[in-house]
């Protein structure tokens, strides 16, 4: 019998060195910017009751109908691996009462969708998202788009395009839906099977279809804003005006609808040519939903980190070597030196110096090979001779130089400022 494969599930993958170092850099930059905008992190569960998503995303969306990982727990409850971040955050906010009225929250972590893996599509993917809770205002929507643009620019993403539209005010929805059905009625038979179902369930989803024959029908339709009232159009124009004041270019795209039922008023999508045909880098919008009888409204966005990395690679901005370099590799000549070097190494680490040493008793030659592989900036060599003299052989690997140093001189090379009597604490005196 063939041996069972224990490789990751298709569409999911391990994240490890050296690329994980790039992830760390992106995440830290995002956290710093979120803090500058007074957003606080929230970490919601990876698994939620299925109703958290069906009631917020809408029963007719592709995510709910086709893409959610659903499981039954031992008590027979239906649970779902989170396919997106907003619903869980809104469930959290709805439980905060008045304390959540003006919450500014962000999340960073994995999402799961049971779809066919392809370029730009993963079954496990990662998102940075932000949610600003509060009533609909154009200024709040523009601020959120500005935050998203700030993060992308700080990551080094260039030449992205912000596409903006409106889903309309709540009292526009039924009028837009009926007008869309009427406009498509004569060509309904030419739509793909999914869109023929969407025609009855939620015709707005037809506007988001990527199948060629459906896209052709959509291109011939008037913009949905023509079926909306004046307030909805004025609202999106005000958002565009605020973005202009903030020097953030945006393109009004009357075909953009976004695929989730909770959106109203402003919706947007950020695209980048470095992603090819599937060019969506991130997106967001204003929403209103009901969580267990409690209305929650706000505005937010999500950015796909795998897509960000794909763009960075396309722009040639990912360095060849992302692995951090240890500061010091400590080489021991003899058992007594190894004992003293272990104490020295720990003392360095407690002072913020990244240090390594061999703990397997290998030869000096083998230790030096390990030091070279580690790419350490410096190597400290100590044996019986150095122990007796209270000195260290100090090698600067970048400069190719070597010097014999005593403890104060060594610490002055490694630590900023005075050595602060490290020698006594290191156990070398």
C-alpha cells in the first residue's frame, strides 16, 4: 500500500524562512500605520457559527453558496472556517454595546475558502483588514481609503489604481434590482448558469461575473447609478472630492459592485497590473448589517497579503536574501571555554545582541563553517589561552579583520554606549 502523503492541502502552504521574514516586515509596517490612525487590533476566532456569515454576507453570495468550509462539531452545531474578516469583527462589536459605537479595529490573519486554487486564489490566504464603526459619512469613507493607500505605499506598492462606486442607499436597492432584471430580461438565456440563478436571487451579482458572455451583456447596460436617487450619487461624489483633497487619485467605476450583500453607499477596489488578469489587490466599502438583532454599520477594507507579495515580486522589490543576520557567532576551543561562552552568549542575548554558538561539541573547524553559514557579522573565538588572558579573538566577517580584545573593548564593539560592567555579569572575571 502506498505511503500516505502528509503534504499541505492543495491551495494551502507552509510559511517559513526566508520568505517569512518578508511577512514579518509587512506585518510590522501595517501595525505601525494602524497605530498612527488610532486603530486597535482584534483577534477573532478562526471558526465561527455558520450563521455569523450567512446572515451578514447573504445567502446568495458565492462565498456562502460555494466557498465556505463548513463542519459539524460533536454537538451537531454547524461551524465555518472564516472566509473573510468583517463578519467576525461585527459579531464582536455587536457584543460591546455602546463601547463599540466608535470602535476602530484591525485584524491580521488567515482566511479560508473552498475554491479551486489558481493564480491569485488560495484555499488558505491571509488578510490585513480594518473596520471603522459609525454612521455613514463621506469623510469617514475617504479616511479609510486613505489608510489603505498609506499601507500599500509604505509596503512599496506603486502604480495601484483605486476604483470607486456606490451601491446606493438602502431605499435604492429594490429599484436598482428591478431595473436590472428588466434590462437583462431579453438576454437572460445567454447568461452563464450561475448568472441565470443570480437573475432571480440577486441580479447585482451578475455585474461582478467574469464569464465572457456575461461581461459582454453587462458592458451594454447603463450604469446602475442611473437607477439610484440623487442622494446616493451625491454621496459618492463627496467621497471623491475628499480623496482629491487628500491627494489620493481614484477612478469612478460605475460597473463596480463588490460581491457581498452587506455593502451600501461607497464600495471600492484597488487593482494592480502586476497581478495579471486577476488584478484585484484589495477592496472595501461601507456596510450595514444585523448581528443577533443588533444593527452595526461602518466602513472597512481588506488587503490580501499573498497578492501584495506577488506585486512586490513583480516590481522586483523582494530582496534576494531576507534572512536576518545574527550579530555574533561564538566559537569555543575546549570544554571550559564552551561553558564560559554559553554564559557570555546568554548575557549578550539579554542585551539585545543576536548570538549563536555550537552546543554539540564540534571541532573549531566545524564551528567556523557553521559561523560562515549563519552569515553572522562577527565571530568571537575563545579557548584556554584567551581564558587565561581575559581576552577574545574578535573577527569582523564583513571587513575580514581580526583583533584581540579584552572584555570592555569587546562590549564597546557590540553594545551602544558604555559596557556597564558586563564582564562581571557575564561570568568572565
